[in-house]
């Protein structure tokens, strides 16, 4: 059967986790999958997909800022990203010269494509979201993205078609005004490795603290000062794997520095109410699990999370609060009046359709 080279970006684990159901579907049809990535993404996928082959394939440095001013840091890092992109193309040429593949799948790695091997690009951002005063630059991101999209046979968007009858999850981020991109876009629906379990929702609040430092630590400090004021049973995950902390703040409040993916998924299934960052991967998990009650705190300066939070509040789906204005008891009460994401097709059906519509033709 066919051989697939799949390469996710190692900026957080979101790219890797949404690729797991794709990998599993490819393997279910008997295809061999080789994964090229690095860092935490490589560690995660080696554990979750041990039957795959692996190649250490470094990507670009993540332009996260030590302050809330993400955008200036990103702009300043563009020359570094361009040099890294050139190295990525050179390394890919070496990989393809040493191995034969029938299909290439790149998750947000702009240099992972071939002119002779069918290549697909996964992204939920056909355009970016910038602050209002930078709107002209936001519009410039559309043709820049489209230039890279033209290198691929198709662009896989893990979201609902924004031009259909149903509301989509990423709002304007998956809309392009350029035919070159729209012609290649395939809207796959949500893709997440998180699975819904048959269990009671016996946990009142699950609070997920995450994000790049120092914003993660700042949110941790804010949450721990307020969480005991929430009624009912609460669990706080601090997203800090380098620590080994498990303690009780009071009779009804448990804090863990870190838990395994399996334990986290179980807690998400049990939770009636989730407090979390508004990263797109987590949003797909919320939709997959049909979670209707939550409160979002976007990472300061990360314009995508800030846009998604505003979009969801406008749709009446979820309340959002800046971490600097967070008042947990009052905000949680207000958030209960929101409706949650609308019902949407789940990952298993989406990934089966994705294989049938796009990948099968290259691997039969």
C-alpha cells in the first residue's frame, strides 16, 4: 500500500494532536506513515503512534513574546523564519532523496511540499487576525498565505465550510478572498484526537492553565487566588510538566501541575464547565465533546485567540474574559447563560470522508 510522509509544526501540540486521527485512518487502510517533526511533537507522536517511522525534522522557532506584545516579536522574527524555511526545504530534499513516498501531508510547515509528489497543507488560518489599526496588514496576509497554498495540491481546513448554511468554528480565519486559495480549500470539519466517553459529568469545574511563559504563570497566579470561591468540585491543571505537584487547596479543590493526556481527556469528559485558553485545538475538543458551558481567557497578545474569543461571544456561544479582568464566580455565573457551540459532525466521520475524498486517489 501507499507510503505517506506527514510533518506537523512543533509550535505547541495542537498540530500534532489533530493529525493523530489522520494517521490512524491512514494506518487503518494499511498505509505506512513516516512522521517528520521535532521536540514535544516528536515525543507525543512516538507515544501515540508507535507503529509509525520517525525522522527528526526541525522547524521554525516559535515567535512567542515574553510580554503581551506578540505581534512586534513576530514581525521581528520574519527574517529568522525565512532562513529556517530555506533550511526546511533543503532538509526535505534530502529526506525525499533517501525515501520514496506517495503522498506528503504538511501541517502548517510551509516548506514541506514536492513538485512531483502529491502534497497537502493543513491549516485553519487562510488569513490571520491582527488588531484593528493593522487591518491593511491583515489583508496582506491573505495573498502571502495564498502564495504558499499554490505550492500544494490541496489545503485541508479543519473546520466547517464558512460559505455553507452552518456557523463555522474559526470565523473569518478560514475565509480567503482569493480564488487561488479557495479553489484548493477542502473543509474537513473538526479534527481532534480527543474522544467522547460515556461517563457522568460529576466534576463541576475543570480549569486548564496553559500558554507560553510568562503568561502561563501569570494566569496560574490569578486562578489559584480565585478558584476556591467557585462552588462545587474543581480540578485545576497547571500545564507545567516539569513540576510534580498534586495538592488540595481545600476539600473541593484539587491542583495538578500536570497529568497525562488520557487523564486530561477523562477530566474534560467529566467536566460540566471548562475554563481554558481559546486556542483552536481546545475549541475543537470542546466541540467534539459537546461541552456547552465554559469561560475562555485568551493568551494576551496572541491575536488568534483574542479574535476567536470575541467571535464566540458575539455568536452567543461562550463568554470570554481577559486574564487581568477575571472574576471567577461572577464570570462563571454569566457564562452559564451562553449556549455553547452548535452541533457539528464529529472527527471520526470527518476523517473517513477526508481519506475518501482526497487521500485515497493517491494511495490506491
